[in-house]
């Protein structure tokens, strides 16, 4: 039996997690809300990587583990692979997804905030939209960090929105 | 007959250990499991250059003692499974198959949202499933 997850349910759940933590539990402390959302993602990533690596041989180096995240892990989660992987060969990897599924339904374009003058009200609302979008990326960041930590690679993950729905995740491996 | 099965975490912390025999005291089996951890480390750090199975999860026979054979398995997530058996004539394929079934039982146990990662596995369902697997397996080709 193939188990499936409804995509719209997943989208709604993520939106609801973010809005609960940002507007109800930690309304005045966005950093704390971000940390909690990231922690939920961490546990999800931890358990998923445990499952998805069952049938494969052990990874010999970091690059192989990152490739696994880009290909198999991403395909299991989002039915597509990471579009672009860059590295400086010193422990920093940039994973770029040109159409990140959890941002594809998001409206508002955060790249506008740079071009708009900072004084007019539309620019402020754009800035808010960018913040809200950023909040939705703590969960996938946590998933990546959880998956890599479980594979024995402690790291820090941050996300970067260039122009919706593309986004990139920056993985810094701790040495 | 399988006399003991253990799950050991990535910092060599015991996650689950269960013996299936009345004859030997549990402490002796725990000791055997403990000793095998060094062999696992040795296998992982100095892999044999021969063969394509260099990073395989199944580590094979770790070491034989007078009465027992000890087998090991290391997952991608650095969790070790140790199996102690009294059977002398064991086929690798059978052990491999056992570990595969044990691994999926373990996966289901740690995927429980109430399980705290890195803590001992206390799930009754897991214990039952493990004893079912252990009972259903007999390695001896003779019977």
C-alpha cells in the first residue's frame, strides 16, 4: 500500500503552524517563534532521514550526504530534485530550488522591497510580506538540519528568498 | 537460536537491549554486546579494501566466542544493531534478512512522535514486534 499525503493539507498545516506560533504563542518574540518552528522541522527531518536512508549504503563523505538530500530526500518530500547545488569546498553548500513547493502558493513579491522607496506605505507592507514568507522557511530549514545531523553532520541552515517561488538554502557544516 | 539483540545509539549509548534466553544471565550477554562495539568501530574506521560492499550497512560476523556468534549492522544514522546467536552454522543471507526486518521495526518505533530521539526505546509494540521476528527466525540450516 502506498501512503500518500494530501498536498493542500500539508500547505494548510504549515501556514497554520506559522501563524499560530507568530501571532498567538509568541506574538511579540519572532525569534523565539522561529526557533520553535525550526525545532519542529528538526524532528521531522530527523525521522524522515532515518527512514529514507534505510536501503542505501553508508555515506563516505559530506558531499555524498548533501547529494542525497538534493536528490532522493527532496524527491520524496517535494517530488522534484534541488535545481542547483553550489559549494565552496570548505563546508558551505547552497541548495537552490527554482520552484519551492511550499512557496509556490505564496502571494506578494519580496524582491519589490528593494526597488520601492522605503517611505511609502506599500514598501512597508512588502517588507512585512517578506518577513512572513521568511517565517515559512524555518520549517524546511529545520528539516534539512535535522536530516543532516542525523547522518552525523552537524550544521547550520539558513534560507534566502531571491524571487518567489525560488529560494535557496545555505548549509554551513560545523567543523 | 537468537539469545540477545541490542540497539546502540551513535554515541554508543544503549537504546534497547533484550535477551531471549533463560540459561545465561543477562549480564554476560550485555558484556558481549559491549565488547562488540569496539569491533564495529574497527570495521568502520579500517574498512577492508576488497569488494564493492565497502560501506554496506551489514557488517557481517563481528567475532565468534566459544558459545556465540556476534553479528553487527550499522545504519546510515550511526545506529548499531548487535545480534548474538548460539547457532553455529549460519548463512549471511539469513542474518541480512533478519536485520532488514529488525531495521524496519526500529524505524517504526523511532518514527513515533512520542519517542524522544537518543532515549531508550520503551514502546511495547516494538518489543512485541522484535520478539515475533526473533521467534520466526531460525538460522540453523539443519532445522
